[in-house]
């Protein structure tokens, strides 16, 4: 990292057979189509200078929600463009589309988003608390209970990532994830964006969403340690209430870790960088080509406008 000429605010996300990059003013998604060509779609970003996206500790929640919505929209589009949903719809799907008056993919997207959010709350907010409450007679103090809850939470997180990484389709997404990181590193180094230059870069980046999620888990363990254990349902409610605070603090930490390179930031980044061994895979040349195509449209014309 010390050899990089500058650090960019451009970030990205792996898609299905593609990559999305987000710059200061625009976002761009590049997807490999079934015929082998690369489709690039550029979209202007809205409200980029709004106060709630600039104010420390407040901006974290808003920027995260905004990124999740944009990322999910691009993910669904990439599924369509790559030909993943070209199969014939079932009778139920045809009936549902007819009754709702909306395309089946729009319905599936909403359902998947709701189920995904519910699953995340269940796995990382509810389940650890319930598990610890079952065994709490063996845990003498609230501090020990909170520590046990944190261990369960991180164990579930790592196990979940490890299990999904074994799926072939997810492995390809993780290859595009690696291509995204390598391309950003190459751009930050001031080198020409070629397949050879990008391939030589690291696939582990300190500003990765994987690192951010791990920081969120650690901060939540610290903050939730002061919450009551007398009532499980009250504890879960208070955890949901404090979630924006956790995200706000975690966002500022990941920004610091991405901006500076010193002993402290390397310590902060180390666990997330290690976890990226599961969420990134070395990409091939065709995937790097897609990542390069996605970053070019979001590079600002004014030099330094995207400096971190």
C-alpha cells in the first residue's frame, strides 16, 4: 500500500458475470453477455453532496443503505444481462406476474431483498442471543455472556461465508470480486489499466465490504455488551435500535483504515483482509477485462476529484 500514488474513493461490487464500480458522481456496471461481448451501463448518482452523506457518524447508515440498494439493483440487472434468468417461467410465476401486473424478476427481487434482510437479522441479531440465553446458567456475568454471544456471531458469519464459497456460481462472483480489487489497486498505483498490470496486483483491499461487515460485528459486540440480559426480547429490540450507531462507527473506522497506512490501521484491517481469502478468488483475464471496463466510465475527468 505504501507504493500507491494515491487512494481513490472509487469502490465496487462483484456481480453475476460482471462488476459494478461507483465513482464520485456516477456508477457503472459491466457485464459479460452470453455472446461474449461486454455490456457497460453508466448511471448518474443522486444526492452525492447531501449533508447526511457527508456528516461523520451520520453518513454511515445512509451511505450503506444507498450502496445496498444500488448494489442489489445492479445484481438483479446483471442476472438478466448474463442470461441467468432466461429459463421458462413456471405456471405459478406466470400467474403471479399476471395478478401483480409486474415482471416476475421485479417480484423476485423484492421477495429476495425482504428474505435476505430477514435472514441477516435472524442469523446475526436474534440467533446468537437465543443460543447464549439457552446456556446462560453456565455463564456467570453479563460480560461473559456478551463475549460468548460475540463468538457465536462471528462463528456464524465465517461459517456462512465458507459454505456459500463452495457453490460454483458464488465462486465465479468471488473471482469478479478479486478482479474488482485488483483493478482499483492498479488505478491507485497510477499504472495503465491493462490485464497484465491488473493481474499483478493484490486481491485483498482494506476498504472491502467484507472487512466492513467484520468491523460491524466487532463494534456490535462492544456496544451490545452493556445491554440487559434480563429479557431476551428487550435485548434484541435494543440491538436493532442501536444498529445505526454501530454502522455509523464502523463506517468511520473503515474510512480511516482505507485512508492511512500505519500500524494501527494495519491491525484494524488484518482480520478483514484475512477473511477476504474466502470472499475473493484470483480472476482470469476475461474477468479482469470486465472489471477494467466497469471502472473507466467512473474515473473523473478532473484529476484528484476522486482522491480519498
